[in-house]
């Protein structure tokens, strides 16, 4: 599985958009980009995934660059409950977690 | 419904005990997974079952013994564990384990403490 690089931590004001970047420059053509988040001591929660096109669901939007070497997860209106570790994962068969980004949403 | 349930939520055991962790899903998924997560670290894959057969064992010590009695149920049998095995044990399931767009859904985990 391709390696991903994420900033270790980010802050966001409540009600503002949170934009979480991820670099995956070694991604290959059949590998999907997945995003999960983990709130302290809970199981990881699936957020969204994509291959080439941008994706949106009720939780977030995923923007993948045309060369697929990076992506951005967008939480459009962050709330305090969105404070969590966010994992960007490029997967073929295995789901290999990196260190993720600790997002803190501040009042 | 994307619910994976795990029991117990918490488990404390001695190094000579034998215990089991249980995971269940009713989404019709045919792949199930065990992960181990140490404090302040990301989850690490331990085992993968696909269509009730063990397909991946990430060189896990034999004191951890997985079992998949049917497509809805996954057990992890524990025997002669060490204190360093204390961790959050996570179960996940997915449609068929083929990767790609096969999304994994996680349970809440079992917090294991080995004394």
C-alpha cells in the first residue's frame, strides 16, 4: 500500500470549514483513497473514499488532485464533536493506518 | 445499518488466563478483521478472514488464536498473554475482503489489560 503523509495536528474554529490535507505521491492506479476518523478510545469511523473523482456525502467532501498524488478532506461546518484523529489511507487489499492528523475544533 | 458489535467492552486478565473476544456483524459481509491498537498509536492489522477462511496473518504470536465459526461471527482466543499485549482490540468487517472499494466498518473495540 502507498504511504501517506499528513500533518500531525490542525486546529479549526467551530462552524468553519476544516480542510485536512494528505499526500500520497506513490499511489498506483487501482488504489483508493480512504478517510477514517477516530474519536478517543472509540473504533475508527469510516468517512469517505474515492478513486479519481471528487466525492461528497453527508459527512464530508473528498477532493483528489488530477494526478492523484494528494487529496483534501473537507468538513464543511466543523463542530466540537468533529475533534478526532483523521486517517488518510491509500489501500489496495490491506488498510494500513499512518499516524493521522489530530484535528481540534475550538469554540 | 453498518454496525459491528464487540464484547466485552473491557477485559482484565492474568498472564495464565484463557479468554476470548467476540465480534459480530449482520450486514452480510464475508470478510472480517482483527486489529490491535496500542495507546497513542494507529491500529495495526492482525488477521483477515475472507469467506470464513484465514487469508492474512500478520505474523501474530500464537498466543492469539482467531476463529471464524460463521460469516457473521469472529472470535479471538487469548492464552498466556503478556502485559505488553494490553491494547484496544478492534474488529472490522467488509463486503468481501478484496480491497479497493471494499469499505471496512469497525466495531467499538475491546480494551484489554493484561496483569
